C-alpha cells in the first residue's frame, strides 16, 4: 500500500487511505483463479493463480467455434443430430432430440450463447475427419495460440480432461474476439430454433448479457462439478477494453459477482497504474 501511495504522490494524484488499501488488496474475487488483462496491450491488471491448470467446462466451446470458423464450414448447411452426438457421462442432458435437423450456424449459436452440449458435439462430429480430427485440430490451434497449459478432449467441455489456465484462456478470448460471428453469437440474449413442429427458445447463460450497464464484446460461461462456475469475456470498463477470466468460482452467482467486483474495483482506481500490473507472459 505504501508503494502504491508513493506512486500516486509522484503522479500528483490524491489517494485516500481507503482507496489505497483497495488498490493494494485487489477486487476481492472469490474465484480460485482470476485474470484481468488489458485487451490492447496485454498488461496484467489483476492476477490470482493465472497459471493454475484446471478443468474449464464449457469455456471449451470458444475453441470449438474457432475451429469451425477456421474450417470455413458453411453456416447454412443443415446437419442432423444422431445418437453418436450423445454424451454418456455426467451432464448428458440436452433439449435437442436425436433426429433434429439444424443449420450449422444455429448449432454454433446454441453452443456459444446457451452452452448447448449436444450442439457442440454435433459440430465436432461433422468436421472433416470426424470427432478425432476435430479434437486434434482444437489442440493444434491451442498450440498455435501459445496456449501451452491447455489440452482438449472433446468439443463440449463435458470431459474433465479439457483443461487450461487463466493465462491461456486470455489468449483464446483475444483470438475469438477478432471473429465477428463468434462475438455476435456468444452475446445473443435469446435465440429460437425450429425442431420439428415446435420452436425451442434459448437464453444466454451469462447473466450480464443484456444488462444496459455492461458492454460485452465476446463471452462464454462454463460449469461442471469438476470445473466449478467459470466465466471468460472481453468487455469495456471505464473506456478500457479488458479480458476477464474467472475459473472455479463457488456459489451459483459468484462468477457474476466476481465480474462486478472487478468492474467496481477498476472504476474505483484514481491512477492508471493498478496493483499487480505487468506484462502478460507470452509463454
């Protein structure tokens, strides 16, 4: 706190004791791992266990979307969901019935905004070379992005062998934020698809989407028992684009509360330099 107060003094900025204490202690997040990075220059604004490797649940679907888009597969192609798209382990529930036919673009929307697991697996199975080639490409893409602590085992995130770190996921968020389709689909508030004679409505799993006080460019939530509540997103706070990664939050609303804590903490800063700042490691 003393060092931070000295910096403020040298900059000619007044800093109350309470503000200095908040700056030194950080935003008080409850997530096991957290990272806040300036989206423009990679500066680390806040970090807690950024290299901790852990299951990432449906955050996986951002890489699934990236592989689909890189593969230039037509989004208007109609795909049939088959029994091969079932997941036999925990988290197997899906509202999409076997035999349903949806466009690839709709499957991608549901995977990103509503975290539909069967949609993600269907996308993987319909990649050239099938599921094996799709997962192999996911891991190759992770390597190309410098995600050295990351491994993918399936396209939905239901596998506990899908693991990464907050540091690596910040790189993934930055990569997908450049792809307008992924950004658009992941931030939809609501989307409907026709299944047979019925319309199924899906809402975004991120409670911050649609809130008038948040501007979110790209996002993804995740949850399994092994991963806990997870959230990654690129948003704008105090006119500054930032990437936020939250892993293994405990409590149903904690990831949302942690995002709000980070925002409040950043907005409370009275100098451009904040606690824990530094250069995001390339490797």
